[in-house]
C-alpha cells in the first residue's frame, strides 16, 4: 500500500467520522426539539427546527435513513457559504 492509498483511507475515515458526528448532533437537536415542544416552548422549538435543518443540509448527500425520521416542519432553504 503506497502513501497515496494510506492518505485516501485516512481521508475516508475522517469523512465518515465527521458524518457520524453530524448524525449524533442531529439526534441531540431532535431530542431537544421534542422536549421543547412537549413543554410548550414555541420559540425554542422553532430555533431547534432551524438548527436541525441546517445540520441535515450540512450532511447533504450523506443523509441516511437514520436522519429520515428526524423531520421537522421547516421547509428546505439554501444556506450556502459565501
């Protein structure tokens, strides 16, 4: 295995780790959103909806079935980096 192959394996592992961290973050936000909704905090619920959608957009094509159930009523918006 050459240096290029090792670098590619490490990069792939890093991308997978980052994706796993984003999925974990989305789950935490979804949980916090549900709690805010249960205790009737509409402003917090709306803010957490926006945060959840931002994380889901960051995941992008890596969106897995794990995130499919973490839906929120916020429409998809474009938040491109400038």
